[in-house]
C-alpha cells in the first residue's frame, strides 16, 4: 500500500471537498484518461483505473471516513473490519445481545428470555461499485465481505471437540439469578445476569481452541451477485441468509448490497432518461449537418437542422435506460453546444467579415427580439 498515491491527490481535490466537488473532479479526470480517447495507451489505462479506485472510496461515506482516519489501510479488505463487509455487533468477540442483556437483563422483570433459545443472526452490509454502462445493461459481480459463522471445529458449541458445554450450576441454565435486597420498604426481589456464566446459562470448561470458546468466527466470503439492468446509484440488493450466523443454531441474517454507480464521462442519468452534450462547429450549426451521437447502445447518426442554436435539445427515443421492473425504457436527450473557433488565420477572418457584411437582422431572431425589448424599456 506504500506505493499508492493519496486518493485526494489522484482526483485533485482538497481533503474537505464536498460530494459534488469529488464527483466533478472524477468526471474531469475520467474524461482526461478515458481508454476510448487513448487506445492502447497503458499509462492512460493505469491512470483511469487509479481515478476509478479513488472515486470508489471517496464517494462512499463509510469508506471515506475510514480512509481519512487510517489511510489506505482503512479501506483495504484485509485490514481489520475494513472492506465491504460492513460492521457486525459480534466483531472483536462481543455479542450486542449479551451486552444489552447485561444492562437490561433484569430490573424486576418477571419474564426472562431463554439464553439458549435460537436467535436470528444480524444482517450484513456490503458495497458494490459498478460502471454507468453496467448499471444500464445489468451485470454479474463478485463481492467480498466479512461475516460471522459458526465455528467449523466445534459446530458453534464453543467447547473443544469431543466435549460439550455444561448447564450452569449457579443459575440452573436460565442465565439469570434472583437477588433479594432489604430496603426500608421491605425486601425487593430483582433479577440480573448470572456472573458464573455471563448470562449464557452454560459453562464451557474446555473451550475450543479455534474460536476461543465463542462458538463463532469471522470469515471473509465471496458471493456472485446478479445486478439487474436499470439499477440506480444507492439502490440496494438483498441476499437471504447470507448475513451473520444465528445464535444457538438460529437462522442467519441477510446480506444487503448497496450499489454504487460511478459517474460517466459523457452521460448523466435522470430517472430512466440519459442526458449528454454534443459539441458541433459554427458551420454545422449554420448549415446543418449529419453528426455522430454516442449512446449506450453504440453510435448513431443524427441530422442537425439548419440554423441550430446553442442549447437546442433533441430526443433519441428509446435510447435511455430500461426500467428496473423491465417495463419500458427511457429516452436520450442531447443538448447541442456550438464551439466558437479560435486561432483564426487572416483569410478566415476576412471570410467572416465578408459573411458578417452580407448578414442582416433577419438572420438573427434572438438579437432582433432583444433590441426590440431594449427600445420598449428605454424608448430609444
């Protein structure tokens, strides 16, 4: 990780940059190094991958927070609880249910839950980053994440193979004990977690060396997921029973995958419609022309009409993104931008001056309207 550049440096933004600034910087860099603009350029390809990697981290709030605190180590999948596996309440050997029970396990409650009853495992969160095109067309991805599983040596019992946990003699397996306290108002009876078994109802004399008696271990997993066509940035997919293992052989939790769609260097999405800009020359705008327009389905030709103005927009029906439920498809809207030529030669200037001398107000509809409104305002 030492040879990796700082992600903020890669995108060319300050550490406190906003989400919008990070997105704009990514789009700018992606355009600069896009493989389509630099075919067979290994350096550009390397830079493009580096920019994508930086954006994948800095566009995700959780990953960005870990990166800001720990650097590259905070977002490396092999580092602690980093990676896309989310955070489990069982991390570091603690079970959140046990912690809550230790605080709220008995304040006069008459009914205590069975500590050895099966309990459902907690859900796990993961993140999957895909390209704009993959979101539009659908794809298959393999994600890595971490989850809690029953120990494969002791089968979740926590006891060394060949032995088994024993019922706690102090609480009789209930996980809690009754305490009588004498007060000015008489004897008050309360219930609290058993100190001998820590509220578990069982005692392990010979713990499993693999899981240190916990019965569960943290493992890295890989899952192949099918991402449907039309999915949008921030939407989530779920995989049943792929989360943390249940307690006492209870059912496993679920895995929830948040899809992070990287911005495209040319296209923007609004709903199922796709928007892009098309630069044309001054002459093409004046005379009309047949131009090539990029779409998600490939290049198409379109005839620009004579007298096209900057900001004019045309629609390519059905060239947008398919609806997530498979019903219907959006359109593509193309906004025309007219580029004014620079670095003109002497002859080019002469031709333009000649052209301007041959022009009249009838050639400029917007200009004519503008000056008419000026006359109305100032009476000139």
